[in-house]
C-alpha cells in the first residue's frame, strides 16, 4: 500500500491515519468538518489535499448510518481502487450497499476492536490498535486483492485480524461491546442521585465498572441505532438474570432457613457463572488468560513515582504484565497494583522493600 484516503478524522480514522503515515503510507484526509481534518493533519496524520489519482485504499471512518452513502459518494468520484469501512456494525451497512447496487468486489467491512472514552482527533494515537482484534467481514464477492489490502492495513496498524460473517459480528459486538456500555451507564446513572457521603466511598471496583460510562452519548446513539435488536435481546437475558438475582437476595434476607439457603444458592450460582465467563476473556495479546499475582505498593501522588516503581521492577528483572492504580479517598496517595508472574512476585516484593517501597498485603 502506497496511498490511502481516510474519510472521517475522529478517534478511529485519525489513529489509522497516524499508524499509516508512521509506516510510510501517503495519507489524504477528508471530513465533513474541515477544521477536524486540519487538526488531524496538524498531528501528522496526513494532509488535506485531494489525491491527484485514485488511492490504493479508502478507509471510511464514519458512523454506521452514514457508511453506505459515504462509500457511494467516494466511489462515484473514483476515489480509490478498494474500499473498507471501520464502523462498529457491519450487517446494516452491507445491506444498504447491496440495495444501492454497490460493487461489493471492491469493498470489505471491518471493525477494529479498540477505542477510548474520549473522541475526536486529539484523542488519537498511532498505537491504538496494537495487539487488538480487528474484525474483517468479507462477502463471497470480495476480491482477493481487496481483502489483502485490508489485511495489510491491519498489519500496518499492528492489530490481529479476525475474519467472520457480518451478522455474526454484530451479534458478537452486541455481547462484548454494546451491552457492557449500557450496563456501565446504568450503574453510573445510579450515582447521580446518591448522597455525597456515599460517592466519597467509591473505590477501584466502581471506577472499573463505570469507566466506559464516560463515553460520548451522541456516538453511542449512532452505534446502538445500527444494532438495536441484538443488544435488546442480550439485555432481555440480563434482565432475567437480574430478576432471578433480586429474588435470591430477597430470599437471602429471609429468616426461614430453607428460603435463606435457596437464596444463597442462587447468588452463588450467579457468581460462579461470572467466574467462568471472566475466565473466557482473552488475556495479554489475545492469548489465553494467565493467572498473575498482585504486588501492591503504596505510592504518593508526586511526579516521577510511577516511573521509579517501574525502573526498580526492571532492575529486579521482573516484567510487569499489567498495572492498576487505586487512589485513596481524601489522601494524596494510593496503591499501585503490579500484576506479575506468580514465581516473580516474592522476589519483586523483596527488591522493592530494599529500595524503600512499602508493600501492602
């Protein structure tokens, strides 16, 4: 791939453009908001000048409802030899293209499974997709060279390609992306009417659960409008689980021994199912989930403290597989939870203590 056109310079489009330009691809940028395209260009994502000839690949990074029209307009002016989109829903746009008579041999639908709570070009990074799954949904009509260009794009963005059917993709993202967004928002919405004294007790658990509730509502309306059926189906199943859990909790409060036991069994069953489901979530780099041991280190809120912890872990010869930070309420301090190989944990704890860190059990 020598040249590309990115139509839509939000978070995803600009991140793709940054990844491509960093690897030597000439990228042209287009957006319905010229200022947003100029912002992306100023970040080094490419330039806003029109291409003098058709580019190798056009990447359409617009909301699902606008994919078909944007692709048709780009094709009408001969913008590229091949086209793909990166919308989070695949079945609807594909059906709209078929209805419009679009040549599917030069198109493949794709979806990078990566994002952030922030939107727009200023939130973009060239490494946004590294190690992340990137779904590709070719049709029987998709030309081999077009699919190869899409795979090259995924490789240049250092993502992991996953080929699947478009409708199967939409059911999958309803489960692993769209429903979690709504559930996170539902939990966060409970905080709006909470007493301040209750909110002050928020710990890492509530921060983890509500992190994606900070996402842009307008963006999610676009996404959910394109995939409402599968999401509603999963939420209906969640609602059944919630009803059963409410009944189990009511029974757990009962003075009747047998009813109390039934309630405990119901809650325990849910928790075990949660354990089993969590174990199916892929681990680092998409591999099977690994069991890590946590080394918790007390840290003060001063510049350079995190860097010093990682440097000391490096001196100890320990690779930190993951990290979480739990801030202390009302104090300029917190716990840094370093997830490491279980065999390395005792040595890391000892090494950090020698360097003056306070290790918490």
